[in-house]
């Protein structure tokens, strides 16, 4: 009997989450970061095809040692490194490095630096520009070519049915993300609730996408605003996060309520968009009647929910705009300092306890996207909360006492965020100032001044 004729039991799903538990000494840090690639001669986004296209870029990188190809049919769609890191393509050709799970922030920051050095060499070779922002500053949705990945074709057809900006999310946004471990269900719950309550603070601190269609938009984080109208069934703050019974079981039930996109069989993606995973569990999925999901199907389905924090076999922090090299290091530093030190986690939990309410946090998502540090979570201005959590994170990193070869601790990676607080100005506001003054309203200057 093949696996997809065997019924997947709910206990297997719970056990899958439990198997992600790790002892504190084994906790690791996985950093992901996306960036836009533009043609140098006309500032247009790079297509997959062509002499200097995304496919050729991947092919060129694969010539370096220790990379193996990931293909879908005849198309090269990603690369895997022996270190455990990988390069993948977002729908509009945004390049994503999914970093290897590493022990400390010095290692993860070194990994990011080596990747960006490689990307700069590739960019010089192909006469391209690489930009770290949360949202494409100039290209319209129709200007951007889709990458040849089957799952994106399915999502492309489904997104307009459930939100106005889902295609913009796919084509025009970039993020920095960090993946962190948990030791038990109780530890997961505390980290999840704390981090999702503070995710709007991260959005504000990392706000770096004030432009839309070549002009200033209405939001400091256009990326974060896009997520507010992408698909209400799979984004934002799930209703069960702060309930007394929240845990692996509750999260699994939430994921089952998230409409499916696809089922992967024999190297192909089958479109089941909008259907129920619960029906799949019963063998009643339209078009696949009598088949049951495998654990691999469940793992795939767990990736198509996009809340502000996501649980797989680790926790993903998802609230930040893409940005320059220093902030690629700052994002994991913020969350490692808050969540990987017991005192810091307790302090951050107690700080955020008063606004652990879904309605408050949904309003805060919009407020942070629009006004950055001047936004509010409940009745408290985000900048005031940001000051406190940065101090908590700093102390947590200090207690971790991981020193680099110069004897400097991981606290150094918080410096860009501390500077934002000291200057009372987000990166988005600095970009707007340059646009209105030294750039004289010419958005093309961003491709000269802000590239990696």
C-alpha cells in the first residue's frame, strides 16, 4: 500500500511539531533574506530568461564549489550548498538566501556577508543591481515577469480571489526573517505569544519601503501594508494564539482551516486551491478522492499559512522589511536577544502581556506599516515599546556572552536599531528625506545610492 493510501493520523501531526523540540544547548539560528535584482541599464527587474537572466545567474553561482542544482523540469530554480544554506527564487525573481542553522550571530552575520559578496560579484559580471528594500520602489506589477515555478502559477490564479494585494506580495516585496528553536510546547507557546505580540515593533524598526510606483506612497512599510490585504484566511494574527488551550493541537487545527494551494505528486503540483486539508485527511479531496495526505503533504501545507509568526518545527519571525547588510544581521540579533535568554523572554512576555489581544495587534499591524515608530500598539506608542525591547534584547545578548575573534559580543549587531531609536527616524523616513531633497524627486537615484 502506498503512503497516500494510508490515513494520516492527527497524532502524527502533533508528533511532527514535538520532534522540533531541542535542548537549549542545541538551539540554532537560521536567517533568511531576500533582495531585488534590477538591470543596470534601465532599472527594470531581471527576467528569468535571457543572456543576463535569473536562470543564468543561478547557473553562474553553481559554478562555484559546493553548490548543487535544484531543478523543476528543465528549469534551474534554486541551489543547495553543502553548508545547509540554499538559494531560492521568489515569484518575481527576488533572490532568497535561506541560511544554514548556525550557533551564534557572528556565524550568521558572516554567512550573510559572504553571500552578499558573492552576489555583488555576480551583479558586476552581469551588469545588474541588487537592492535591499521591503517593496519594489518603481516597478509596476505588470512590469515584472514570473519565475517558472509550478506552485507560483497556482498561487497566481488564487490570490486575486481572496485579496487585492496578494500578487503585489508575491512580485514586489522582500523580507528578512529569522527562524528560532523551542525546547518544549510550553517554551514554544511563550515564544510564539511574545514574538507575535511584538511583531509590529519589528515592522516599525525595519520599515524600509516608502515608495510605490516610483513615488512616495502612504506607508513607511509598503510591504507590511500589502500583507494586510493579501488573504485574511492565512495572514495576520490567528484568533487562537492567545487562548488558554493554545499549543501544537490548536495550531494544527488552525493550519487545517487554512485553504490549501496544491498537492505535490510525482514531481508535479496539483491545483487544489481553496480546498480543505481536513477533507484531505478524510480522503474526500476533490480530484484526489480516496487518497490521504502524507506527512510530507502536511509539511508542504504548513508553509502556505503566512501569519506574522509561523510555527513549523521552529518559529519564524516574519514582520520585517528587506534591508541592507547591517539590518540582515540586526533582525536575528533582536529576536535571539529576546527569545534565547530566559530572563529576556520573561521580561519581553511581561512587557507585551497587556496587548496580547488579536484586535489590538491587527490594528497595530496597520499602524506600524503606515507610521513606523510613531504608530501605536493599543494606547502605547511603538517607539516607547521599541526602546524597552531593544534594552531587553541587548541584555539578553550580553548574558549569552558569545564573543567574536576580537572579543566583541553579539550586542554589536543591534547597533543599527539603536541608531534608529537614537535618531528617532526609520530607514523609510531617511529615504523619503533623500528623495525630497538631494535626489530632487528622482526615484532612479535609489539605484545609485542604495544598492549592495
